[in-house]
C-alpha cells in the first residue's frame, strides 16, 4: 500500500474555499471533541475537520485527496466502540464529518423505504418512519448520536437483531463516494436485484475503508400496535436460553428482543446511573429483558414460571415502565465507563454454545488473571455478548490496561475461537482489533479482504490504519 502524504496547503485552501466556514476548520478547540473516541481510549490528530453539506462536496474532497494521496477518516456520531472514527495519533489526515448531511430525503410507506442522508441520527430516522405510520426496527443505546452512515459502515446490530437482523438486512440501497471520487448511485428500493457483485454489501461493515456513504435507503416495517416488555429473573444463562425458546414457541415471531443482564451489570447501573431503580423485589443472579410486539407476554410467562423456567418477573404496566426497564439495559455501557478501567470484548459464538461459554470463559479469565471481574451481558438470542474484564480493584487501572490488555484479550479470543466464535460480533474492528483480526481469521479470508481493499482503494486513502492489519 502506498505511503500517504500530509495535506498540502494548496489542497486545504481549495477545500476551505469550497466548503466555507461551516464546512472547514483547523481550529484546535472546534476539532477537539471529534479527535477522541467515545470511550476515551484513542486520541488522534487531523490537519483539518471538513464537514461537507452534499454528496457533491464529498466528491470534491475525496477527488482532491485521491489526487494528492491524502488520507481521509470518515466520522458520523463518533460512538464507535473500537476507535474506528478516530484519526491516527500522528495526524496528517483529514477528518471528514457527515453530521451536516442529516436530511431525511424521502419516506415511502408504499415501498416501505426511507432514504436518509449519512449524517441523520438514528432517533430522527425512527421519528420520520413513525410519522409515516411505519417503523425502522434497528435500535441501540447510542441511538441519540449514532448516524445512518456509521450504522451502515459498522453493520450495527443492536437489540432487534433477533427478528430483523443487523443493518446488512435492513439496507435496501446506498449512495456512496468511492475512493477515486466517483459517485455510486445505488439508492434502490428494489427487493430483487441480481446484477453481480453487490457493492452495497461490500460497503456495509467496511468501516469507511472502501468509500464514504452519503445516503442510504432503509427498509421499513408496519408500525407496532403494542409492545409487551418484561424483566425476568432466571437462575443461569442456560435457563435464559430455554426461556427464549419457550416464549418463541408460544408467541411465534413476536419476541423481538431478549437481552441477558447479570446481577453485576445491573448493580453497576443502579450505582452509577441516576434515577434508576431495581426492577425486581429481590435481586436475581441473571436477568432477562424481553420485548414482544403485538403479543401479550403475561400468559406465556405465567406458563414458563409454572414450568420452573424463571423466578420473579415484572411486566411493564405502562410505556414509562417499559422505557425504565430499557434504560437499565441501555445504560450498562455508560455505567461501565464510570466504574473503572476495563477491557471490553464484543464477541459471538453459536447461540446454543453461549450459556456454557459465558460461565466457563468468565471463570477461566478470572482464574488466569486473579482479581479481575468479568461482566458478560447482551444479545443472548443472537449469540452475542459484551464480555468486559474489569481491572483488579487494587491495581493502578492505567498501568494494568497498558501491561495486561494484550494478554487478557488474547486469552478471551482464545476461548472464543475454541467455541467457534468471532472476535467482533457487531462493533467492528476499527483500530482496536486489527492485530486480533490477523491472528484469528483464516489467511484465505484475510487475503480476499486485502484484495478487495486494493481493488477499490489502491492508494489506501480511506480510513488509514483501520480494519485491515498493517
Ligand atoms: C452507548 C453505546 C451503545 C452501543 N450499542 C451498540 C449496539 O447495541 N450494537 C451495535 O452494533 N453497536 C453499538 N454501539 C456502537 C455502534 O457501532 C455505534 O453506535 C454506531 O454504529 C456508530 O455510528 P456513528 O455514527 O457514531 O459512527 P462513528 O463512530 O462516527 O463511525 C463508526 C465507523 O464508521 C465509519 N463511518 C462513519 N460514518 C461513515 C460514512 N458516512 N461513510 C463511511 N464510513 C463511515 C467511521 O470511519 C468508523 O469506522 C454502541 C455505542 C455506544 C456508545
């Protein structure tokens, strides 16, 4: 891959003239919030922050950078969990924010498609779909800041994957500027389109390394008439999985979310997130947050309790209580951030293997690294948990992270590999997992990924230092 150049003054002047004061800054204070990742682990530098207002502006920037061999880091809401949107520490690149391009272009209830620009925030997509009597089902804890472009580029998952799949299943078409500055106009509403290689699917999950998404057409679904949300105590992860299958048998496809929350995670939320309250009278070792749409959960939960599949349970009796239950789940990452240094792993294993994996891998990590505390929580029904290893309480957190991160993560990934899993379920690779990717995927897969990158971005200008190992 060729060596990149820092942006020449003439290029910066040309972009400043084109983008104007709202679209171009080199001011350190203006750029500062966007040079550190959400978790505060990565700090980067950039020669300028450019904020185009249109796909034509994006083309101008990319064409200029392609000619000059200058690196570009695309950024949406900057909520990446893997440092994907943070520029390299040595700088010498342009940070390209899509946040100004936030229009909802069209909503078609007939086609069941909504077209949003890359900078549109997920919450606004939800609102626009609802205003048309439809629903965009993907949702996640960062919905107030995550953008369409970021969600597409990380193939985000979230809490509705069980029924609707990740972004890959929900994107009907894309508009994107490719690394040579050309515009791919693929905002299709077609359900069927077999004209060879699917560029859209290549761009989904590419983490900005193959081009810049400028807009997406997203699949909509009928609005739900009602939802039923319950918080259930269960004895073990395997009891939780048995409960999921039981509920699916009774309600068909109505169960859309099934989130597993260990007591340790709930305790952190109750300690660090103001205004949260215990959902059950007596704390349970493991908790499940379950949501079913257009179906009542009470009858199957009563039956499940009689069958010994769950302990105590609380059914939300109002929308406010349902939201309060969801807030407990969605605040876990935030609570972890306040609770001290920890190593996060977003991993997947086959669903049937997950209960045993959760208990055996946690025990193995805590035995191998004495004093650590594992919290594994999340999307049990998708075979995806967030596996956090907290630093020993007596350790200096920063020193511990520096000295133990590689060994701890390698150990966790070893356990994941032994269970037939993946080191990245939904957060992507970013700059955090590049070496782990090289160590855990097959040479065949890695070579094909490199060939795709070389074909589309031969100068390596798109999001340098991310995803593919150096
Ligand atoms: C509290 C919290 C909860 C989360 N929960 C989940 C969850 O449940 N499931 C899940 O999957 N993820 C989750 N995430 C992480 C998730 O990946 C992001 O929230 C979201 O997908 C990223 O959107 P963003 O706009 O913030 O992208 P950014 O963080 O800005 O960027 C993410 C990546 O996409 C690239 N990118 C951004 N925009 C574009 C574009 N227009 N074109 C090309 N490349 C682009 C960036 O270069 C980077 O590599 C969570 C994050 C937080 C902070």
